């Protein structure tokens, strides 16, 4: 099996791991965050029901942590091996190419910070947590956190990065899988992916602005 042939299939697996399990989790998580618009009681109830699901940890490990680790490790390999050729591709496509990889690194750091704040924090601040949940409830916990400018900035940039990485990743996913052949199909897919990016930004920032008190 040639090196080029192996690379072809590794890229497909990389795209599948990022688009399906990780992408689905991000959308589902932002859907859960949207309950902030319904007030603290609804928000807390929704997250408590989710976290107390006996299968939640297993589902997270199998469908999030393992695919995310695979996608990240392989993505880092692609970043260091990539050839950033501004002469071969258009100026805009080169920016999309670089931003896809930079946003991937940023999202990985953001997910780590988010995990520490929402899950790992309970390991170090036991006095303020009960059964892995903040005593004041998730809504008040996140609302208080969003009043800190640095935390809010990290979440704001993290959401923008995740929206871009997932939306633009949809375009690269279709290209990698060979589903958008030809200049016309790829141009239409670019427009569609940009629309998805805008939709994801709105979906992600809406609950964030509610918790911050902007909306």
C-alpha cells in the first residue's frame, strides 16, 4: 500500500471523526445551551437530566473523547506536514486553509478549558459542588463566570473558532469524500458552508449573550 494511498484514507477518517461525532456533539451542546433563554429552572433541569444519565460517561468516551483525540492528533500531523502554497491556490482559499488549522488548535484548547471549568473544576472545588454539579446550579455558575471579561472573551473566541472550524470543515469534508466535484459544485458548497458558519455563530453566541446579560 503506497504512502499516498494511506494518506488518502487517513484524511477521510480524519474528516469523518471531526464532522460526525465531534460536530454532532457541538451542535447538541449548543442546543442544550439555548435553554438559557427559558430561564434558570429549565436550564438547570435540562443539564441535570443529561449529566445524571447513567450512559453519559460511556457515550462521551466513545463518541466524543476518542474521536476528538483521533481528530486532534491526526490534525496536528497534517498541520506540520502541510505545504502552505500561496501560488497554487487563490488568496482566499489559502486563508481558509490556514484558518481551518488555526481554529482547530484554538477549539482544542477551548474544549480543554471548558471541560476544566464545568467538569474538572469539581475535582478541586469540592466545597462548592455536590455530585459533580455546582451548588448554585449550572445557570448561576455559568452566569457568574460570564461576568469575568477574560472568561467571556475565551468563550466568545472559542465559539467563533468552533463555528468556523465546523462550518468550513463541512466544505473540506465534502471535498475529501469526493462528493463535490467540479468548480461549480465546490463554489456552491463554499456558499453553503459560509451560511452554516453564520448559523452556528448565532446558535453559539445567543445563550452566551444571555448569560452575560447582554440579551
